[in-house]
C-alpha cells in the first residue's frame, strides 16, 4: 500500500482435486460413553473467547485448529452503498486439531444462520470472533464445510479502518491489514491462504469485478450475477470486489497475459494513456524476477478518496484522481504503478508469514519502485538510499526496526505502515546488495519468488535463502540491519551518516498509515522528494 498525503492438517497442492466435505451423521451415544459425552458438553458450555494465531502485532487475528482450503463468497448489492449487502460465505477447511468450537474472524455484519457440514450450528460472538459450536465435535484431519449467512455492511464508524470503500457509484474493497473480517467471516491472517470464488449480484447497469478471472455472467430479470475465481491461493487481506457503473477495458500483456482494467465510464478516455503502460511495466518486472505469477492483472480506478493505493491480488486498487488530477510528476505516478505491480510478487504471491514480516512486502515493492524510477526517469537510486540512510535512525526510533515494527497504537490498527517498512526496508535490501554483490542479490530475488510462490514466508527464511545463494554467513549482518535499534554502517559507503533521533526534528518524511487520512495539499514542486511522499501498501 502507498499512503497519499494529498488525500489523507497438510495443505493440498493448489489446484489439486479435493474431496468434498463429509456428511455428518448423528450417532447414538452408548451408556459407557456417557461420562466422556458429559465432559464434552461441559467444555462446549464454557464461555466463548476470541482466539488468534499468535501474531505479535495483531494477537487476535487468525484462528488455530483449521486450515482454510477455499472461500466461496456471494454478495447481493442492493443498488446503494449505504445499505448492507446480503451475503453467504462458504468455507472449506481441513481441521488440524480436534475442535469442539470453530472461531472465525468476523465483526460488523449481522449473522443470520450458520451450518457445519449441512447441519445447523449454534453461534455466538467474542470480541471480533464468530464462535461456532457444531452439533458434533470435529475430529483432526477432516474436511469440513462452514456456511454463514450474514449481512455485509459498508457503513462504518470513524474508528474503523478498512473493509468496504464507498465510491462515487458503488463499492470497492481495502482489507489490509486486518479488515477482511469486517466484510466476510474468515481466517483473517496471511499465513492461511486459500482459493476464492466470488459471486456478486447487482442491479442491471452495474458492473462487478473481483480477483481472478471471470467464469460466468448470469442475467436474470433486473439483476446480473458475476462470478470470478482465482487460479492461485490468496490471503484474505488481498480480496477485491468492485461494484459500480464501470467500464472494463481489456488488453494483452506479455506472453498473452490477459489484462483487464476497471474504470469509471466517464473517465475512460482520460485514463487510457496510463493504463496502456501496464504491459511494458510487467515486462520490466519480468526482466528482474521472471514470469508474472498470476492469471491476470489490471488496475481498479476507484472514484474515491482512500488515501492510499493497494495491491489487491490481480486487481490493484488506485484512486482515480491520482491519474486525472494529480500534481505529482508523470514519472512518479508511473513508479507508484510499479510499486503495486511489484507487490504481486512480493506480498501477494509470496505473502508475509506474520505481520512482522511486512518489510519483505513493502521493502521490496519500494525497492522496485525506486529501481524503476532510476532506470526509466534518471532518478538515482543511490541518492534515494542515502537520504533514507540519513533518516533511518529516526524511523527506527519512531516505528521500530524493519523486521520488528512497533505495534499499532490503540485505535490505529494500520499504524504498522510506517517509513521503517518502506524506504527503511528498501535500505536493508540496498545494504544486502552492497554486501553480497549485485549478481548474487539478483539471483536471490528470483530464487525467493520462485521457491515461495503461492505461499507465505518469513524473515528467517529470507535470511537462510540469502545465505544459500551467496554462500556466506549473513546472520549477524542481516540481524543488525533487520532488528537493530541503530542503523549499521553501509557497506561501501563510509561517509553516509544517520541523524541522531534526539537531535533530529520529529517530523517524518512519510506519515504513519491511516486508511482514510484527511485531505492535504499537493506538492507544489515536480521534483521527487528524497523518499516517497505518497505511499502505497
């Protein structure tokens, strides 16, 4: 994501056939099992509690005991973005433990009913969890289907960050980092990726687009249902649904890759010169990393003031005004486009194992954004990295080191999106390239996106791969750069200095992330700041 100050069990192989969820049968409980049954009932009657997978930054995100294989999401748009959508969420999951209860992340919507393997199940709430109690406990290693009928409300309080984005003519989604569960019930953590099928029913005259490729359009009476499916697993925070009076533009990318962009119909002509740049940008990224990792790509131009751009998988979200009313120079807007494109490799295809691993996503996207500007617009990479080095100690003091960001402040769950995980993390990559040399660094980058494609990966795995590729012990070197309170000396740049946070002004070049910041003045100059003044996620 890039913030905009101007607008303030073993997982089967993906694609492999899977057995359907088993049908549960009621079993008579023999007298000899009465004591065991009573014990289960006592356990099930205990108060529901919120759970989590132990993420350091978001302790109640995700849930233990199961591994989601697929989501089937159905939304019915009522023709206005100020009323709740009717929704059905079906989840197929493998149990990784014996479960008396199933916790899903879900908040804000209203649950009408829950079924587990076709049978009604009791449910309650605890914190931001939907706690489901099936009629019979679930045994470890079984495939189960959970069906939740619920509403999905696009109207939030001022404190809520993310979820549905209300546009001028409909809706879009922005679920990073922890807001997918205000849209639909899920296991809302990037460590549990799954396949998605998304169906959207809307009144005729609206167009619905979602992640992946369109598989069906069914027009019936006064409404149309659009169906999309992903060909690769996806983290919940990357889900995207657009409903609006939009035009979908199609073109072909490298090696026949289907591209589709979603634009407000009234601005189609004005946006086309920007959209036609995407095939060349994909070719440039492929020259660095290898083939684009998904089945399609495109830009969703939202008629909304979000305050950011976002790398939703296969369909990146952008503010329309960035392209039609921006005071930023042309080369800079193009670099932002590349930032979100780079995320398709770093953050989408290879997702962070935990939110402390966010630097791997944002740092790499910032790195390729800066490299593209250097190669295509003569904006020297070394100058940007030197400026980042000067600010690095200040960023670490304010937000923590790149791989151990400070937890978000109360009421600011997206507060982890600070400069330390953007240019501060790109600076780590620059230091690593300086240390092991450009050829080894480039091999590392290709190996990383190839080895961990369609999975989630951690900082420890990146360090281990860097050592394998370079043939060197890098533990001490990278530990200092990733976890140190102070910025280490830059290899090959003995004259670079980082400002003392105690003596430097408190103001940061990049503001802390908020999902809907207030409007701010656009920069008057057309020269690019030392570090990005607009931030993508």
